[in-house]
């Protein structure tokens, strides 16, 4: 006797409500599973050239391709898989350049330089997702949420509810480049998110190194919890 289609909890569900349509699926990622995947990932994004035109360009967000792959494949993309997924947002020229689809700008960029920028962001995308799982599995928080829209438009890496209060968390490496990037993001947004907490973590101190990529650990989650305690004490 065959099982009904939706007895499989991993089956995609599609819902339509008014002018919104959404795909959802149930997943059970563990920190250990993700860390095992990270340990096996190749990484070639170090010491790549930086093209000023590409660095300043408003390209389609890398996170969109990263989480799209994660949603449909149920695992982390390799750097090659992420690049191939990302290329679906572009059209090609005949001279090794690509141009963003559905953008008002007609600028074309050298494909290898766009790939270099993506590869530099690749470890950060993995770290952000891994940190989300660390926070979720810590059981410190009533809820832990991620929104691609809030990430891109408001600079919020994740939202956590702690002791009844929802905080918007921005996780950054403690570096001048990261602080400058955060400042640039604020110029793009109309207002600073309510109850935003900016956490500056020193990645060079971490002992959680999987393969070629450094990850945060529970120590950083504890620091976040301590910061939220301080914020609640002030209020």
C-alpha cells in the first residue's frame, strides 16, 4: 500500500494567500551535519583580484543563490555550484563579460571578477547560516529567524526573541572592512532596524576551523546572549 503524498515531512508545500505565493519544506539540519559538509568543501577564494567596478556594483545578492540552492538541494553548495546558480541571474556577452538581468543598468562586468567577489563572500554566507543553526540549537532563545529580504534591505542577519523581546542581530567580523561595509549598508536603508544589536566577532580567535573555512562557535552565541542581557537590563 503506497503512502499518501504528504506523509513525507520533507515534501514541498505550496501555499497561496491573497497576492502571495510561498514554498515551504520541513528540514532537520544539525550543526554537526553542516560542519561535516564544511570540512569537505574546497575553497579557492583567497588572494583573488579586486575589480573596483565590480566591488562597487549593485549586483544580484549572493545570498539569494546560496539559500535557493540550500532550499532545493538540502545541503551547502560547493563554490562551483554556487557560481553556477548565481549565473542564472546574468546574461552573457561574447568577450567573457556578464550583465545582470532585470536591472536598469546595462553595465557588463568581467565574469571572473564577479566570481572573485562571490568567492570572497562564500565563507561569510556559510558562517551566517552555521551561526543561525548554533543560535537555534543553543535553546537560549524563544525563536530564531532569518529573512533574505531583511538581510538584503535592512542589514539584519537574523532575528532572535529573548525573554519576550525580538532583537535584530547583525553579525560582523571585527575588521575595518566589515565596519565600513555596515556603514554603506545603512546609507541604502531608510532607517536602522528596531532593537538592532551589532556583534563584532574576532574570527582569528576561533578554534572552530573546518577544512579551509573558519566558523563561529558556541562561545559567540554566549557573547550574544550576554549582550542581550545587558540590553534588557538597560531597558
